[in-house]
């Protein structure tokens, strides 16, 4: 690299001094403030195995220059807790060798490896899903969990978290976003229980806090992050007034970070939410509100398309870390292009949602923004 090029990179790094600054999270040093946010693309094998496509994808993501990669949505209870047939399984030792390969693949590229674990609850792809309460879900009625089943599911989170640690990941993330089971208990819309897990917020947050407590007790010093739903964007759903209180409870319980998001599968399809989610940084204000309420690192995401926007978010104290999902998938060179002052070369995600439509058909996603040669090679190799 020429001296002039090195000088230009150093200048750009100084310009984005917050974005390329290191940070301690859960006792681990992140080399910069860029993380890969969890993104389901249907790349696992049928039945949730770790496929070659999944490994190739995360090798590319981890090699992008991000500080941490959060692998998406591994189920703690298959099939009852799985949202799709290609959901990664973290509920069985039969998948442990695959998970080890996945952790090794990410860490070999210099990134912190984190695996998100989840129970889909009322959104599970099973004939009779389970949930806190009997609340209609896209025309289906889930079955309300018994107290004994609640305890069993909490133990499954513990088992999965221990498996994540055994597989060699650096962290585990509990998925309390997107309207999945942890969030279903917190939401006044989906939790109509009359026992100790329902009613006032103190009771509705009990399930999530017990999961955090049990997992942390089991894994010891192993960091436990939390994907956090700040607002369901539904008239009768969870709002910031209550979610900020839940965030404080989670921070007091010792989570390593809160990865803040908004919306559920029921609100994502609303016209006003579709319009809003096409705007850069559309979830940043949620993260800022949560950051004001807690003393643990906060990750924000939501179409953060430029280095300038990412730097501004960090400089203004609205978040501590930037989460890139589709933005990074569309162009894995995003971090390096920003650092090297080549933002004009970034291949931008335009929120066309073509990838989502592909996934909804049960197929592995590809980006329609990729050059045609790249798409053709990808399809020939993996589809």
C-alpha cells in the first residue's frame, strides 16, 4: 500500500474516531464499535444443521472487519421453539460439532463470536405453538404454557447456553426481540395471564429475568447479552414507558449488553412501519431512550447505511455500538470501505425486502443488489 493511501486511511480513521475505537463488553475487548446484528437468511441445513453455506456466510461476515458477529436465532427447543425448518439448533449435542466449526470459523477471522438463542413461542412453525396466553397469531391460536412448562423452557435456555459455551463461542445472546417468547411474556398484548407471570409489569418481566438469572448462574463469567424489544409498534403493545423499566431490570441482572430493536412480525407488515423502516437509522431513537435508562453498553441497528451516520450516533451518545445486518450482508466490505474513505463504493441495501420474500418461501436468501456474476456463482454453488 502506498504511503499516500496509508495517510488517507489514517485521516479517515481519525474522522470516524468513535466508530473505530475499541470497547470492553462483558470482559471482552471489541476492536471497534461495529457488530454484525443477527439476520436470518435460511442458510442452515434442513433440521437446523450447520451447513457449508452457513459457514461460508459467517466466514465472510467475520472477515469484514466487524468487532463481533452475532449468529442468528438458534433454537433452544426443536421443533416447538423453532420459527422455521432451517433454524439453527442449539438444543442438542448432535449439533455440537457443527456449532464448534461455526465458532472457530468466526474467531479465525479475528471477530468475537456470539450465538443468539431463542424460543419462538407463538411464532413457532408447528401445528400448535405455545405462548404465555391464548392470543391469536395470524389466524392460529397458541396454547397457554403451564407453570411446569415455563420452568422446563427456562431450563432449555440454560442447556442451550451451556452448549454455546462448550462450542467455543465468546458470548451468548438471549433473543428477547421480534415478539418471540421472552418478549411475549413482557408484552401486555400477548400476556393475559392471571398468575405470577402476568398482570403488572413486575410479573410480566419475571419470565425473562428468571431466564437471565438461571443462565448466568449456569455459565458463570461467560458473557450473556440480550436482544431487547423496546417498542412493538402496535397500539396495544409494549411501549417505551414500560420497556425502559424492563431494560433497567435486565441491566441490574447483569446482562453484558442490550441490543435494542423495535417491531414484531405483526407490526413489520403495517404500511406505516414499512415506510418508516426504509429510512436510515429508523431504530436509533429507541436505542437512545434505552441508553439513557441503563449503564450497560447498548447496540443500535436499523439501516445504518453510512459511516457518517454511524459516527454521529456514537458521538451523540445515542448508542455504544452499531449493529449492521442487511447493510453488511449486502456489502461485506462496508467497514473497510468506510475506514479507507471509499464510501462512494459501498453497495447499498435499498430495503427492497426481496431477501425476506425469498426466505418466506423457505429458500436460502440472496441479495438482488449483488452483481449478476456474484449471484450466479452463489446460486450454482449453494442452491
